[in-house]
C-alpha cells in the first residue's frame, strides 16, 4: 500500500517526533508531518483534561480562522459526534467519520450542519489517544467535498502512527506536569481573563523563561506578532512587566 519512499518518510518523521520535549511544538509538528503523508484541508490537535474538557492553551488548529476556533472550543466540541465514542473506547484508535455514522445521520447533526459544513470540512478522520481508559487527546483531519473522503491508505497511515503518538503525548504530558509549576495558574488565567489560544501559548512560554525570539521560533510567528500578544496579555491581566505577569500566574496557581 505504501512505497519505499513513504515508509522511509514515516520512519524519519517518527524519529523526529520522539525527540520532542514540548507539547505545543509537538502538536504543530505532528499536524505538519501528517500533511506530508495525508492530504487534508483543515485539522486540529486537542488535548483533554481529566474531565474530558479541552485544554484551551494546548489546542493547535490548522486552516480554521480565529472565529471558527473559538466556536469549536466554546460551543461545538460538546456537539461533536466523535464524543459518542467516548463511553465505548478503551484504547487508542484511528477512525473515519463516515464509518461512525451513516451519511444521513451524520449530515443531520447540529455539528455537521452548523460547523463542519460552513467550514467546508465535509469529511473527517483522526486518532483518538487513550491511556488507562481515559481519552487524553484527539487529532482530527478534515477535507472539503472536492477533495473527497479519506481512503484506506490514509487510515493505514493513521494506524501506523497511533500507538507511537500515544506514547509521545503521554510522555510529554508527564514532562509538563513534572517541569512546569505554572500549569494550573495558566489554566485559571485563560478562564478568568478570557485569553485566546495563542495568548495562552505565549503566556506559557513566557512563564518558561523563553525570549521573544524563541517564542516566535517555537510558534512559527514573527517577533512583532509575539510582542502584540504580550501587549494584549499585559492589558487583559493589568500588568506592566513579565515579572508581574508571572507573579499573577503563581498567585492563581
């Protein structure tokens, strides 16, 4: 099903992914890497907490604008028909939307009619990462109607990646818990100050001691954009320096 070049590419991608020690960087790279093997128009990497809620500062979207990102996290995540699998899934698996629901049932859902269809994300597939009977992460890929549904080759590739991604994500979550004293404070700040996903990512990197240039490199944005996000953080949280910002996060923690 795959040629020698594709197998070599998969091997190289996995070797690189296992080197990661930052979940945000990993989420961006896995979305980019999958695109080298599977054509998709939009996608997202979603980390879930113990209550199966999205960890907003750890979400990585591809192709969705800011409005769509906010709509999904705040409204449509709870209506996503993938959640119907939550009570039945006990191990990491790859899935295709059209295998979960038949065409008529899927296209009559609120999630499809009011989110997927307007976003031209007609077909979907992905990986649901599970550890100890708890769903900890979803990787979702979408295609528009013109691109057509995901095929058996695409699902074969996702099945190659799924267990590797489970191991990497679980390791990075443990790494985050052991290395960052700010996680709970950042989570509370996101809610209290209504931070965007990008602002939360910048905040986390500031708390980790990263410079503006390093933040720009990690998030693949310009330094000027980093400065804009920092200005917004200072304004929303009512501080005037990084030190004050970190102090607020520590107090929230």
